[in-house]
C-alpha cells in the first residue's frame, strides 16, 4: 500500500511555473547544478532541505514560505 504524499504549496507552484516556462525538471536541475533525481524528490515533497527549496523558488520566481510548511 502506498502512502500519499501531500506536497507543500511551493512544490505545486514550482511545477506550475515549470509548465509555464515549458521547462523540464532536467532543465531546472542543470541550471541549478543539481541532479534531476534530487530536484524531482524536492518537488515531490519526498525530501525537504530549506536552502535548496529557496534556491529553486528564487530561480523560478515562486514564493517560499519562511515558516515551516
């Protein structure tokens, strides 16, 4: 049985922005110097490192919550 992961809003907003820019996760990862797998895990909510999340959000122009969440 799989557990449903509830993605934070910033993850959803980043995915929307990627679509708007016609940009892939691989493109984003390459631009930021991360692996595609790592960025995918971040955007799927499987891992959460605030500094990485802030870098992703800053690059895409998406708001990242200052408080945990």
